[in-house]
């Protein structure tokens, strides 16, 4: 399965779920002093989440080119050290503006990965936000409960704020997130150590391929210390749904998911040895 097939299947899937397909935004951001470049799929929809503009469509899907060389999401120093950090890459995303929320987002991400892309369910692990005392944030038990209806509890992990609370910059929309990771190690390694032990531990063959981000908060500027300040929870509207309800990004990066899907489609397991996978990743 190549990148064109991954992209096509993604768009067709979310069209079938009532999403309008929209074009990628420019890489250079205009009229937003907080960002120099488009560093995430969410950037072009920021005003919708903040309530500054009214979206034309309640459900949207797109493929967004992203550049990360500065600011909070600066991957420049990580490039070349692992198999999944890049400066320029593509994100496939589906978005809900005051329509569906966690239940549908998580169910559809699982359906697309396992029923359409045919990834093996026993090689997938999901993580949810485990809370943060300093920010007075509770664990995302709602997402955990939804996952329990689809995934064995042994494949669900609570993650830290670093890994499971997404922020696009020092200020702006943000919220808890739920990632999906895949274990690409050879079967003999899987038998020795379960994949859950390697989630978010920088293993080259246990990698994140999807992130569901729930925009429940806005990080506001702190005029006192000249930096990021407190979290403000979005008010409820749209018949009880949260403003800027949900977006999620599915990484169809040339160096990660494309190779992952190709390997799993053509072989019963991942290639033997991380070096081979890493070489293929960089050669794509």
C-alpha cells in the first residue's frame, strides 16, 4: 500500500462519514503572530476552535503539509536520530466543529486502521491522558471507557501530559489526546516483552501512527511573566457539544505510516531488525 492509496482510502472513509474534503492550507501562516509556519493540521482551523469564525461545514477532512523548524513543535534537532521525527511531512486529519466528539472519533480511527487498512489489532496500543496535578487536570476516564468497548484493557495505557496533552504553541486551543501506537517488532521480541512496555519510549519499531486530540481548553497568554498562562475550558454550545469539539490527525508521513502499512500488508510481521526498517524509512 503506497501513500496515494493510504490518502485515497482515508478521504473515502471520512466522506462516507459525512465529512467535506478541504484543501491543504499554505505553509506560511498569515494573520497569526503566534505561528511562523503551519506546524499541524489544526492551524488553519484555529479560529473555528476559538469561536472567531463560523465553519462552513461541521465535519471536515483534509491532508495538510506541515513544517516544524521552530517554536514549540520544533523537530529539527530530532531529525536523523530516530525514524519518526521530520521537518516537513503530511498529516491526514478529520475534524468536528460542534458535531461529534470522543466516541465517534475513537471508533472511526479504530475502524479505519483495522477494517480498512487491515492492521492487526493485537499489535495496536492506545494511550489516554492520565491527568496532571499541577494543571489541576483529571485523567480522561471518558476516553478510557470508550476504548474499553473496543480494545482489551491490557492494550490501553494512561500517558503523561507530555505525551497525551496536545498544544500547538505557547497559547491557543489545546486538550487531552489519545494516541494509537503500532508494534512492528519481530514476533520473537513481542513474545519476550509486550509492546505496551515500549509505547512512547523511543523504540524505532513501536511508533505512534494516530492521534485523537480533543480541543477542550484554550491556553491564554500570561501578561505577568510574558509566557503561556492558565488553561480556560471552552464553554458548551451546539446543543451541549464543546466548542471546537474534536480533531484528530492520522500521520501518513512518508517515513512512518506509509512504510508501516506496506510492510504489514505484504508480510505477516515486520522486517527483521530495526536497521532494515530504518533504512527503508529514510529511503521512501
